[in-house]
C-alpha cells in the first residue's frame, strides 16, 4: 500500500504512522512552575540527541502544555525512566489536570530531591537525568492555532539505582524493563537484548560511538567554546 499523510488516504481503520516509528522510549518529565508546583507527565516523543555532551528532547503538541512551558520558563527539568512496574502510575500522570493538582500525589508517587536542578525525581524510577533547558524548536501542524514544541535539554546529572546495574557495570534493562510506546493504545517493555558488534575498518570508532563513550576519552580535542558576545548596554533596545 501507499498513502500520502497530507491526504490521510491510507484507507485503514487506524492511522499507521505511530506504529511505524516504534518502539519509542517514554520521557517521564518532572518540572516546576514559577510558583514551585510540581508537574509530572509522560512524553513518548522522546529521545537522546548526541552524547558528548548528552542532550535529550521531548515534544508536545496541543497547545501551551505545562511541561514545556515550565521547562522554558524555569530552565530545568528531570527525565525519570518509565518502567513496566510503574506503567499504571505513568498512565495516571498522563491525565490533563489543572496546574494546582499534583500528578505525583494523584499517582501515589514519592518524590526525591535532585542534586543540580530544582525539579524532584520519582523515587521508584531506577534512572533519572537532571537537565538544563537548552532551546525549543517549533513545528507547524495542520490544526489552526496549534504547533508542536520540541524541547531540548542538556543532561547535567544522572542517577542510576545500584540494583539497576549488572555485576559487569551495565544497565540491566531486562531486569528494570523500560516502558515504550507503540502505536494505537499499545505499549511494550524491553524483555530481550542481543549484542551485534560493528564490523569493518572503523570498528573501534563505531564501537565507542555506539557505547556512547565521550569523544574526549578517545583523544578527540574538545570543542572550542563559542565566543562570548559583547555586553549590550541596558539602554539598547532588545538588550
């Protein structure tokens, strides 16, 4: 079959697009608003971007949602790993509730303080990434007045629970079973892992990249910092 998304002419009872881009990890994002109220929500349009330094992104559509707005205004957020064990709590926090209602309280979740940022962490989650807001990218939609906001943040701190690691020092993903979104109303969890080393003349370099080892550990010079722009006097428009 062939269809054009702009025409939505696939002829199927359900749109297949989100079932093609699978599985998608879930970013379970904690933020604080300007009043200090905690917001917790899952985003399945979530992924890492690079690894030295590590960045992550999540995207939100459907108006000015609490999570992207909080990240933008406060400059911080936390990614909590969603797992199969926590699936019901993830679903509870996906509800649209007023800002004054606490999603962690609705889901019965204990929260822990972070080290480098103010938003707290989900205590039962085995992995947390503390992030500082970097930028947003806005994408258009075909719905009038609605856009998609892609929020990008730099990971500045990582927490991994001791029992989430194997004796060899690897994340034990088949034990913690990270949750992922499929299409339709479906989810999956990581239950199977297999190893397939790269081949060819660049095997060593590819292996390091696949592992995510920092480039500087391989002898690659660190990027030269961008020049700091000159200060703008307060009386200059836009300063």
